[in-house]
C-alpha cells in the first residue's frame, strides 16, 4: 500500500504478483517512507530501497474488509 495506495479487491492479486516476481528477480521490494522504525519492534526492515536477496520462499497474506482473508505461499523453482 505504501507504493500503490489501497486497491481494495485488487490488492491481493497485485501483492501475489509482486511476491512471485521478487522470488524470480531476486529482489525484495522496499517499504517506502520508513523514517523511524520502532526500536521495540526488532524486524529486518527493507527501508526505502530494494534489497538484492536470493530468497527461496515468499508468503503473501491478504486481509480484507468483512473478514475476506487469504494467504498464498510461493517457493522458488529451480531449473533441472
């Protein structure tokens, strides 16, 4: 949402596409506009600039209005 705004029903599809592309391209998209992370929340942030990483898996969760929730897991496929 930090880059696209809230796309309501389309948000889950776009997030799933971005997750699959991140695995394919080896790049984690950034969280834009992150200026002051909470020191009490110890997370591996990717602030403001993408990070090159050869991730093997990605998890995309979509939590919608009225309890419409979905989750999809992606795994990087290796060519034989």
